């Protein structure tokens, strides 16, 4: 992608990270970034590693995940184009990434090193405000997930996950919304077994077919 291609792509995405900045300011921030390409299933950031870079997903798709102390991989949040990750690089005190980030499709990202993005944050305080608003949105998501885990049935949790994914990474196709996820990933996010997720999805498909024939 050329600089003009990048500018056009970012302009179309309208990332929250750059909201409120004037066009010359956006141009300056983008010019300081490096473009990197990652193949599908590449780990871009690793949990517990120094947060030395901020990333803006320009194309493709990514997601957060966490490796538990016993080695289990837990999926956390899916990231469509326009989202940032690695915001700990903003902080004045060096921190580590809390979670890992991996691509689930071939992806292009813009990358700022910690010194550069902190320099722009001092120059354009709106960047910090935008980062805080994004972090607040994450808290809202995790609050909803926690409430779902403690109060909802397996069927309700799976339905919530499907709705959230549809609005975040789904794309319209004739007859509905298409999601590029598998049953294991859905089970992980809904905190149900793979068997339960597969059974509930099969029941939903069968119910839909019955309704169609009844009509």
C-alpha cells in the first residue's frame, strides 16, 4: 500500500483513535507510522512482553487472546479494521502487554513505536482521550461478558456472542450475516463446551428450517 492508499483506507475506516483530529494532524500521525503486513495466524503482540508499540489495524482481522497459567488459550475480543491495540504504549511508565494479539486473516497494520506515539499524544491530547474512550468501551464489553457468565444460560450466552460478533466482524450476505468463526471459537467465547455450542447451533438451524416449512 502506498501512503495515499493508506490515507484513503484510514479515511474510509474512520478509526476512533483519530477522531477529533484535523486533517493535517491526522496526516502527520499517519506519516510517522510504519506499515507492516502479517500473515493469517501471526502473533503480533505477546502478553507479558514490553508494550513498545501501538498498532492500528488497516485491513484483515485480529483478536485478543490470553494464555492461562495452565497453558489454556482463551479468546477475548475480536478486532475489525479500524481498531487499535497495544495502547499500553501510551503510558509514561513502561508496562507489559496484558494480552496477546493474533491475526485471523492476512492483515495490514500501522505501527508506532512508544516514543513516537507518546510524542504525538503530548502534541495532540485528543489522542489520549480517544484511547481512554476505547478502553472504556472494553470495560463495557467485559462487564457485559461477566454478567452473562453469572446470570445467563448457555443458550443466552451463545446468542449474545453471536449478536456481538455479527455487529463487530460480520458482513452481509443474501439472507443474513456471515461470520468467519468456527464452533470451537464460539464455545470458547460463550464459556460452554464444544458439544454444547454445536448442539445449540444445530437446534437453531433445525428450528429455522421448521419455521420455514411451516410458513
